[in-house]
C-alpha cells in the first residue's frame, strides 16, 4: 500500500503574525481563528506560544491581565499600632507571585487578626 502524504506547508512570518493578531481580538477563540485560516488548532497554539514564529512580538502572557495596583480598605485597628517588629520569628511573612511580579508582605504577629482580614479581602 502506497500512501502519499501532503507536503508540509510553509507559512510566512507575516501570515503567522496575522493569525496571532486575529487570536488577540476580543472574544476570539483559537479554534475559530484556525478554521478561518484553514489551520490546525494545535499549530495556532504553538505560534501563540512563540514556537516557529520567527520575529513576531507578542506579550509575555497573552491571557494574564496587566499588573495593576489594587487599593484595599481595611478596618482601623482597635488598639494603637505596636512598634515595628525586628525579629523574623515575630512576623507573618507572605510572598505573593503572579507572573514576573512578586510582592512580599511582613505583618506583625501581634496583628494576626488584621492580617487574616486583609488576606481574606485580597483572595475574594
């Protein structure tokens, strides 16, 4: 049995950039874009991840929203704040990471209830 396969198609960097740009449009799905350009979904996913794209500039993580400052309102502490704690054993240390952004928070152990309230609001 002699099976002849189709020759591999080669796509220009401009065509790949056009496909990736179509994926970046609001409410666009990779599957729909792939069908529109007569491509396989997996190939389009590879191009979006930067494999086989050449010199096409894209965001590091197209799904992640841009980092922004989030203001939180916290209840006022019931007692005056204690002096800063200098020993690490008397502190609550929280490290938050999201993509390339890292935030370290050091909270006095004496205000653990306030820390819990802050963390609860942050994780909502």
